[in-house]
């Protein structure tokens, strides 16, 4: 979830109607039918497990020439070789291959089944696997991993619209890259067919082609688990300055299981993590919140005091260094108690955009998907995809 050049170009065109704006409209229209997402389902892997239940063929991704046709591939390891790829006692020469199931066959990668096409490319001895899939089918594989299937339908529909909007924003930003999104928490968690459930699929179907726009333009509709009382301004994290992503006060998530959290870590482990990240402050003496966002109370800058020096870190970087499962949000307090560092805070996630547990409680109170999205993305509008820029 990041700032991207194309995204900034589009929003610069909002206030002044210029030729680049027209170009983006045409570009989006051209990609309208069908819209597909390129998802990195494995990245930088030494090897992957692959199994194909039925006929398949493997093509050189660049020349599109057929390299191999078989009726079945037992589960086997696939690795990068000097010449190309090795698997099941075979070696094929190519830098990137496309795996195409034939006649309804299924491709399993690391135990998961994926719709669409599979492309595998190598960088040295590392492998990246990209699943190219229809946007709506991609959302089928996302929803179950982002929200619970038993949540009210209006909360699920709000999530589906936010996830669709976010995916489209990434597609627009990633044209020069090998993939649009990853399958983990750094984008949206995607599990393929095994993640699909009837209720979450229904939410996707009932909101088909509905996206969020601001001044008619799709924007990165970030979301997170629990805001802890206030959502956060995206400008602090990704230098994105947009009214729908400036932050709102939220009273809805107070009963979330993630509203309050407390975690402990040994001082030694914290010192090791900081040193590994390039901050060898020695024995940790204490911490000080140097700067906080007055609206959300999240820490912006944190000072770490050690017997060999001090370091001032951006709180978002500190959270990444220590671990997002330990420091669950940047709205926290940190104290050294004996041989341990105690963290306690509010919320879970980066805090920008839709608060998922807030959406859950809003829907429990009778709010519709459009009201939920209007609250968390103020100034935005639900738009049909064909009319969005």
C-alpha cells in the first residue's frame, strides 16, 4: 500500500483538466474488458511445489512457443537452474514460463489451487509465481482472508467494494512491473479457490463493478482491522494527500477484540532487532515519543535511548523492525520493565481508510454499505467501473 507515480498523475489532473487526464481515461477504458489482476503468490522462493491434475502445457512466456505438453504432473518440486527450470526429472530452457491447464485441469502451487493462468519467472536461483486472474474471481479469493464470512452482508459488501477499488488502483500503478499485488498482508491476503466461501462470493457478486472514486477517480482504498478510535492520515505513511484518506474519529470499533492490546518482548530481543536494522544503540535504557499526530494520537517519531547512543525512528519503521504482530499499531506506549519491554496500544493495522471492525459494528447498527464507506472515506462516491477514471 504505497504511493505510485500514475496515481499522483491522475490526481494532479483532477484540478486542472489536461491532456494526461484524457490519456488516463482512454487507458482505463481500454483495460475495462476484461479486468485481470496479476497476483504474486510466491516471491523470491528457492523452490515451489507444483501439481497439475490433468492435461497441461508449458510455454515460453516470451516467445509463446510450447515447451512441454503432458497429461499429468505429480506433485513435485520446481527450482531454477542455470538453463531455466527443473522439475520431475526434466529441465526446460527459458527465463519465464506460462503454465496452462487444458480442459478444466487444476494447477496447485504450494498446496493451493488458483483460477486463471500461472506464470513463473526466475531471477538467478529465485522464483516468483504470478497468478493472472479475473478481478471478480480474485476478490472471491481475498474476502475470506480479510473478513469473517458470518459478518453482516452490508459489512461484507463494503469490504468487497474497498478491496475491488484498492486492486484497481494497484493495477493502474503497476503496469511496468511483473505483478500488481502480492498475496500477503502487504497488499490483500489472497488464497485462491480454497479461500472462497458462498457468503463472501455473494458480497462480491452483489457489488460487481462498484468502485469508490473521489472526483470520479479511483483511489487506493486502504483498510485495516481496527483503528482504535481514529483512522490515520495516509499522508503520514505514503505521502498521499487525499480527503477520503485524511482520517475520521471512529466510535464504532470499541468492542473489537483488537481495540486494546498488550505485548511483551525481552530487552535483549528488542536490542537485537534494532541492531539488525542498523540501530546499534547498545543496552536499551528507555523510549520517548518525540512526535505524535494530534488527531489520531499515533506516534510519528520515537526516540530509542541506549547506553551507546540514541536513535530517532519513524514509528512506522520501528513497528516494522520490531514486528507488526508485536507493535500492532503506532498508537502505543512503550516501557522498559526490568528485562522486558512492555508495549500497550490501541487498534491493529496501519489505521488508514476503512476500519473493518468498525464496519462490522456499523452494519450491526443497521448501516448500509454505502453509509459505511461514506463514513470511512469522506468525500468518496460509489461509482460504476465503466464511469470511473
